[in-house]
C-alpha cells in the first residue's frame, strides 16, 4: 500500500498523511500488550505509515525501546522508510511522577544520546522539546538541537505545545520543520493565532489527540471503568457532567458518520485531514484493528455540505472541560 504524503514543513521531509503516535503503547492509557503493540507498528509500516512519534519520558524510555524493537524486527524496506519523531525534556521520578521540564543545552544533548541508544538508530528525524522550559530561553534549546543537526545526530528541529510568539522566536534561531500540538474537532485553540503563525513561517503541524484520547472515537461509553494508571481517569473532559456533555456531541457526529457509512473515528480523523495539507494527524492506535479503522479515514471525502454539518454538530468551543488538569495546563505555553 502507498499512502498519500504531506510535507513536514518547508525544511522537512514528506511523510505519510497519517502518523502513528506510540505513547499509548507504553503509558497513560492503562496496561498495553507488548506483542500487539509491536505488531501494530509493523502493520503501520507495512501500510505505508512513515512517521512514528514518541517521547523519551513515555514510561521512562519504555516507548523508545518498544519502537527500537519494532524497527529491529521489521523488514529492511519498512525500517528504512520509518521516520522517528521524539519529544524530550520532561523530567520523571522513580515513582512515575512529573518534575518539570529541562531545556538546557547540556540536557538536550544528554537526552538525545540516550534516545539514540534506546531507539537503536544513528539519527533522530525530528527532535523537539516536549514543553517549553520557563527557565531557559527557547533560543538556547533550539540552538542546542541545531548543533545536533550539524553533527548528524538529528535531521530536523520540531516544537511541541508552544504559542505563536515562541514559534516565531524559535524560527528566528534555526529552521523549524514542525509543531506538534493537540488539534481535533473539540480542541481547536490553535486556529486563532498558532496555525496562522506556522503557515506564515512554512512550519507544518503534527496534530495529536485527533480523537481526543478516544473521547470522540465513537467507542467510549458513559459507563466505562478506567484503570488508576489511565490519564482519562482524572482528565477533565472525562469527568461527570463533562463526559455526558461530550458524549452527546459524539452522538451528533455519529449521525453524520452513519449517513456516510463510515465510523465516528473516521469522520473525526478525516475532519483534521481536511484542515490543510500542512497538517499531519497522529493516530494513537494501540491495536491493529484500531489502526485499520484509522487508515480508513484516508478514503473518506468530506464535501462542503459534510463540513457544514460537522461544524453545526460540533462547533468550535463545544467541548466541556479543559484538555488537561489545571496543573498541567499551567505548563502549556500554547495556552498563554
């Protein structure tokens, strides 16, 4: 299979129109099946998916090692087409807690050294600070990644969850290929100032959370019990009245999906795809079945009437609850 491709900014490579976000295979969504996770990565590569996204702090390196194993055991042709996108800088403790972010140049190079080893690769294709370090100017962090590019350890510089002003400062320091940020039918905050800035500067967007952590996948139910290690058990949008309100939005979306004979998830992913050639949705499939469903979104065509119906069913700002708990929202430069 050959998937359509999209440019990763004006300075980056072309990548598959959908990327695979691998975080859920290791952390934050309850227990995962290692064998099925690796099989899903292999199936994605076989289907033509080229972009694999991870973070060095996802289960404290587990996710990078998982991807490394998947790449080692994949056919050579599939392995060669794979592009790695890695976030760094989030600090963890032995109990799994979060201790802030570190964007110091020395730390950047240290993080990269460990990621290269865990992934089993000689370079990282897109490297990005997970969240802005408030104590380190973004110019210093980006400058350190630029040095890694010069040395051949990194191919392209990315950003993650930063606002328009930070995007501009970073781009004035070194060429930026891509901004990774949450974007979905119910998370549209980037449309006001961030997306115009990236488009002005020729920076693409890899959109995570396109199904809002399963909330608008069409598979989440009101009575679903979540494990204590599942992020959604304390995520505002999955709580009480917020959840009931948000699932009502999903039912509106389901009616449109049924009219087109596609799934709710496919409509939601297709909507993000419709936002522009400079946006690459990351799908967080943890199983081959969910991956197959997500790839089906590439066959969904949304015309003007469909888009109008979706907008009427789920208008901007319709969701109840913030994207993250308050403590985490405070760390998002993109929200300032």
